[in-house]
C-alpha cells in the first residue's frame, strides 16, 4: 500500500469536508483545505486553509500544488429543496469545479484522487415506489438521474474513470447515501432532511408548539448514514485498490415520518405532523451494501438512533442559542 502524507480536501469548509480534515489530521496527515469560505461552526483543523473558488483554474492549480492525494468534496449543493430548484447553477458550477480540480491534480502529479459522488446518480425509474429494491452500483445504467445534480455527478464519475485509464491517475469514486451529523447546515435552505427535522423538532420542544411540517405525505423512504461511519468508509476506500464506484451508506430504509418519530423520541416530546406540499425527490431509495462489504470488509455500524441523538443534541443547542438571540427569526 502506498503511503500518502500530504493531502488536499476540497470543500473543507463544508459539513463532510470539515469532519474529514479533522479526521485526517488526527491520523497524522498534513492537510490543506480549500473552500469558498472557512467552516461555519468551528475553526478548520487544516494545516493550511486556502479560501478559493475552484470554478477558477488558478485556484484549482494553487490548491493541488505539492499534494499527493486529493479528496474532492467541493460542490454547490443542498437538500431536495435546493437541488430541485437550481439545475442550471448546479450543473454549471459543479462541472467547472470538477473539470478544474481533476485536471489540476493531474498536472500537479497527484497519485490518488477520491471523488464524492451521490446516490442521486441512480435512475428515477428504479425509485418510483416506497418499498424499492436496494440500489446496486451497476443499477446506475441505463442512466436517468433525477436532477442536474445527479447528471453532473455521473459525468464526473466518467471523467475520473477516463483519467485513470488514459493518464494513470488512481481515482476512487464513492456514492454517498444521505450523510448526517453535527456541524452541518441546519437552516437557510440548503439543509437536508435529518437536520431540517432536528431543527423543527427542537423548535417544537423549545416553544411548546408540537406541530412539525413534513414535505409531502412523509411516506417517501431513504437510508441515513452517520458522519463517523462515512469517515471510516472514506479512509478504507482511499487506501483500497478499488477504482469503480462504490455505495457508502446505511441499508436500513425508513420513511420520513419514521425519521421524524425517532427524532421526537430523542427529544422526548410528542409531535403533531403537518403534511404540506414540498419537494420530495424520488419516492424510495436504499443502498445495497453487498459490494461495500466485499471491497472494504466493513459496513456502517452506528445506528440511526445513536447518530440522531448526537445530531439532535448539537442542533438543539444551535436553535436554543439562536432563539435566545433578539436578531434570530425562524420559519417552520
Ligand atoms: P456541503 O455543502 O456542506 O460542502 C460542500 C462545500 O463545497 C461547501 O462548503 C461549499 O462552500 C464548497 N464549494 C461550493 N462551491 C465551491 C467552489 N466553487 N470552490 C470551492 N469550494 C466550493 O456538502 P457536504 O454534505 O459536506 O457534501 C460534500 C460532498 O459530498 C459534495 O460533493 C456532495 O455533493 C457529496 N454528497 C453529500 C451527501 C450528503 O448526504 N451530505 C450525499 C451525496 C453526496
């Protein structure tokens, strides 16, 4: 196994990138982070943090200089509300980010490159029911991702494969399935379902109003993976010799209504769900972890209840602090 010591994390100001920087530093790597902005909730642990825009070629070159491995996480993204309403922006920005970062890495002589793709690459026609079959990696084709976000992810997966075949860059491709945890966006429009529900339930608990809005009928299904498992999977995949796309997520499927009930249980309150119109994404989605187990000899182990307990505690603290502030305003 090749020993890599100097690494770049793109998107290091974001949720997973910030946790990844901390994890890599703990494990003894020299880490450079790059992002449009530093992390929002605590300082970055990176040895060097570049504020940069990877849509700009010069910033991509500067970011990749002198590193041996790249974890490519930078993306213009958010939860369903965001990715279903910003197709042109997402396709434009993320294409530029990934075209530049991959080519800059090649020119800088980077030996390993891990690209963070998404379960959003899977075709809509396999996700039309709540009780769907778990998605295997080969199910991505024939391609019909739901949104521009998914199409761009699929294109960059192909780009990674061609850079491997044509230029010898060792690429790794991970398809995340709904990663959640503390220190992630929890309000403002880009937050995902677990964080949004933790926020709404924290507001319910702190204000005594039990009504919690859920987009759609709440019967849409997903699986959710806690951040610490995500970091373990990333480490194992980067160190592996496997270069095809690999799912990384939990394979326990729950409805959004069930997710809300688990969080309400963690918060220790009864809630009244109010179903309202809103973007729901595909009807059902789950990860098939057969290949994950084969390739990495491991699978995510932290239970949804445990992960949500840790996440809820952090988000309730954020909500309480903001509610106590005279400038904070909330919409449910
Ligand atoms: P995030 O939004 O918290 O982090 C992404 C970071 O990229 C942000 O900090 C953002 O500022 C940065 N960024 C955006 N445009 C940039 C630019 N032009 N130049 C430099 N940086 C830029 O998202 P995350 O949840 O940490 O996701 C990390 C990666 O994993 C993304 O590629 C995302 O698509 C992928 N992913 C995440 C999930 C999930 O459940 N969180 C699921 C599937 C895929």
